[in-house]
C-alpha cells in the first residue's frame, strides 16, 4: 500500500507585524518559567530584554542562554540543557535565527526523553514523551525552522551536521513578526533569503513533493522573486520584509513535509568542516546543482521559470527551465553571493576534504530525494565546480 501523504505544521502560528507582542499571553498557557535560547546579537539589539519584559508582564519568569555563537552544535545543546535543568524551567523560547531555534528544538526533546542529541539520528532513538513546550520566534527570514520538525546539529567530534527529523521537534507555537527582521544586516538578508529559496525549490522538485507542499513551495518562490532583492537593497522596506517572512515560513513548511534534496545534502558538510553559515553554503551550491538536476525535472523547473519571468509563459518547458536556472544565478549575483574560493576556503584543504564531504552528503539521505541522484564521485565533481563557480 502506498504511504499516505502527510502535512504537519506547528499547532499555532502567529504571523503579522507586532505579533511578538503576544509572547506573554502564549507563554502563560504553556509554562511558568521559560528558558530563552538566543545569542549575544539579539541581546545587544534589545530583543531578549523585551522578551523578558513581555513574559514578566504575564507572570512568567525567565532565564537566558546566550551561548549560541555559530551554527548549532551538540555542545550548545548540552550547555543549554544544563541551564534548563538548573533553573527549573518548564518552557523554552527560541529567539533568533535558525541556529537558536534548532538548538532549542534539541533541548526541548532531550530534556524529556533523555540521552544525547546524537542518539536521535536516523530514528535510532524516537521521542516517546512529549517535549518541553517550545515557542519559536525567528528574527531572520530564511530557515523556516519555526515551522519544521527538523533540527540540524553539528557533532563536534565527528564534524558531521546531523539532520534529525521527528514530529517531536515541531515547535508548539511559531511567532513570525516581520518587524524583528528589520535588524538583519544586508549579508544575512541575502544568505537567509537564498536559504528560503533553496527550501522552496528543493521541496518542489523533491521526489517526496505532493500537492500540499507544492502550494506552499510555489507561493514561497513567488514571494521571494518579488521581495528578496528589495529587502536586500533596502532593509527598512517593511513590505518586502513581510513578504520574505511569509516566504520563509511557507518554504519551511514545504520542505519539512517534502524533504530537501542535493543542495542541502552537499551544504551541510561545508558548514561542518569550514564553518560556512548554512544560508551561504546553500546559495553557493544552488545554481550549479540546479544545472546538474535540470534534465530530470524540466517540467517543475519550467513552473519556477515562469514565476521568475512572465516572458517565460510563451516558452517551451525546456526553455522555461533554463530561465529558472538563469534567474537563480542572476539573483545570487545581484545579492553578492560569493563562491567557495572567494569565501576563503583554501583549495588544498577543500580538495583533501572532498571524499569525506561527498560521503557525508550521501549519508545524510537528502541527495536521494533529488530528481537526479548522484554518486559520491559526481558529488565530488560538483563540489569542485562550485568551488570557483561564476554567478
């Protein structure tokens, strides 16, 4: 019997300007003391203190973990979990980008189900007990982690980004306030925006795509095509910021239910070994991987090409698919996305890591969802193409 298609989202999503104002009301229904998992930047911007004040006004106490300083790893999870225990919290609030949200997801599950976060890879350990209630508040428009049952945590010993997917990792509440993204620097806006685009495109071309994910993915692509460059050039364009926040939310929902593909499979090892932020590593790979995959998903890429260009409506599917690839390439160029060489990764170190990166990419499972599934050798070839790729 064919497996039924499923579509899961957080039980509650608040989306609009000023929705952050409702954090106290939502928190008081879920716990009495919250651990706020955030970072130093959010503290400097005043968002952490604002969150604490809103909680306090609803008689919810709080403790703060600001140790998320880069892509999330198992050490952050262990440290935040210990603070959660020491402070006798019963609620988790993540405030920041995907790194903060993913760290919070891991803490929420391990706190009630035990073990270490690496135990949950590949469903070796399945969460049987409800996780700690988790309210996710993104301050970037990119990862869509507020709407997914996925967490990506780097194993600091093996240098592998562990992609862990179980229903227990889904936040209870997502609060998506576009006003919080106004503080995103231009480079972060670009990287997280292309991350959202990668989510949407890969969800649409994934072998696991279905009608519900298609709706979210295509809507996200439409919003990104209209708003990302605007938000990049004018960070105070609240209409563009709002469009990107909605796009990231939709793209996250799409890929959480349809899975990601080759771009993400190749992206994670780059982040784990060379500390390239996830959004940038996806952006560095996306055009070249689409070129590789194109002949196996021409009809789907044609749909995307017709979103990016109204002129493509009169073109054949093959021509419209090429418009999609070229449009993504042009967008990355306009956003000043660097290639791996320009980023500063030494060529010798990169070449010596090709075997491990290619194996880790395959082992992640994501390339298996791609319309065209590559061998390890082909992935190594693609890495080398992307190293000095010209947008």
